[in-house]
C-alpha cells in the first residue's frame, strides 16, 4: 500500500505528523502522472524569488512536505538565482549537525554527497540533487555556505531547541534561508514554551523572520504550477490551515499569525466537484465523512506506449493507472481490502492508515474487461 510522506516532530517526543492533516480534499481531474524530477517540470511564477519572499527580513524559513520533489527543485533554483544575482546567503538544512564536516567536504567536491547521512524521512533523490546543485555553486565561487542544523540523536535536547541554537549562530549580516518541515515554519502553534517549534523560537529572539509554508493540492501530474499567496490574501487562510490543521488545539485563527504566506503547488487541470460518502467506522459508532475525490476517467483504454509508461511508473511508485490489468494493479497496490461488482463493473477498494491512527478507504479502482478504466484517489 502507498504511504504518504510524514513530518518528523521531535527526536525524543512525537514522530511523523502529516503535513496535510485533513479529510476534505478538492477534486482534481488530473492530467499526466509525474515521471521524473526534472526542474523543467516546474511552471512557477516568474516573480517568486528569495528577495520577494524575505522582503526586509534577514531570516527566511521555508516549510515543506517531505517527499515532494518540487520543494527541493524550487529551493535549489531560487537560491541559485539569488547567488547569480550577486547575493550572499547561508542555507540551513535538516541534516544532523554531526554531519557538518562531511557536508563541508561534499560542498567542496572532496567527497560525493552520497556520503552525507540524512534522516530517511527527509532524504530523497531530489534532496541529494539539491545538495549537488548547492555544491556546484560553492565550487563556482559563489557566496554560499550550507549548514547542518538538526540535532544529533545523541544530544539530550529537543530538536527545535538545538536547531534554534544553530540558527542563532548563523544570523548576522548575511541572509539566512532554512528548508525544514512545514510545522517548523509555523510562527505560532499555540503550544506551551517547551513545545514551541523552530520558527516560534527564532521569531521570539531574532527580529526579522519570514516564514513560508508549502501546500500541494491533490493530484499527480508532470507539470505543476506554483503560486505564492500572501497570508494577507483571503485565499491564503484555506491553504495555510489545511497544511497545519490539527497540529495544535491552540493554533491561532489568523493566517498571518501562522505564516507570512504559502506556496501552492497545483496540477494544470480542471476542477470538478463530486461528493462521496465514506463509512470508516470499522464497527464503532457509524460516522460518515463527506469528501471530495480526485479521479481519472476514461471511456476507451488503449495500451499504447504513453499508457504503458504511466503503468510502469505506477507499479514502481505504488500508484494506480488507467489501463492496468488486474495483475499489474496487484503489483502496484497489493491485495484490495474489498472487491465488489456493480452494474458489470468490478470495483477494488484499498485502505490506508492515516496520521491519527485510523484506517480509511484511500483508492477505488474500477475494472472493465480486466482493465482499470477509472480510479479514485481519496487521499
């Protein structure tokens, strides 16, 4: 079964909060599946830059959802553009501080970036490519330094307290840009002092801190558009609160108190609305949630090379694709929790385990003549 990326919250406390903790999703009739990590797949606003995100601030904290390659591509591209314009910047990453010596060597090209030890939740092909890109900038003589700010496992303090200290040592005349999980970029979570996260801690002691979250709208596609929405924009409230929903019961109501803005990633597609009732009570009191779903429809399936490419990607990444045979669907998704026949259409339902500890239906595949003709992504 596919698993969505989760956040690391504390070395000695809570692990793996989901960045998008909600049950209501917008339906997207999506286009192509994403087959690679090429930076060419980013269709972002031309005016999104480090200066535009930082304004007059000296520290910029960019939140991300782990496992989304666009985040690392965007970070690398934006930092590179800033450096090419003659700027200087210090970059802080969620890499354990005991890796700083290896990180420095990798940035100088003395050892490969593969030698840097990175937490599995943070690590990815795109993350390593970002490090390679930053190394290229340093070796080209650009005014850049890269810092490992995360707490080593052996240190008996919370991760955020450790990172706060590392960032404090970085601050000065040179702008500082951090790439961390979304929850660490929240300015006010409403928690007690001991529970405060990175951005909260830094904002209290360092003037001039800007925070930006990232939100991915549902859907998988090759070309995502990127839009920056200021927290002052009435649209920002929806995305910001979706990104941090249920993180803390004391979360402020005002989007501006949570972050300065949000970067929204969307598939270039048509928005449609369809309501589906899902009963996930599992023997408990019956509770039905009305949710929107992301679905892909087709009337005729032709297993041409374009379709086969999506199928191969789906099998590799544990994601369904129109045109899959039942055997291919089993390879990609495993055994379904439920099979049923409705009006000559065979339906397979799959369940996933969410961050709150509940099972829910996450995918429904529909077959005609042994091929997937339609599927719903309820994630």
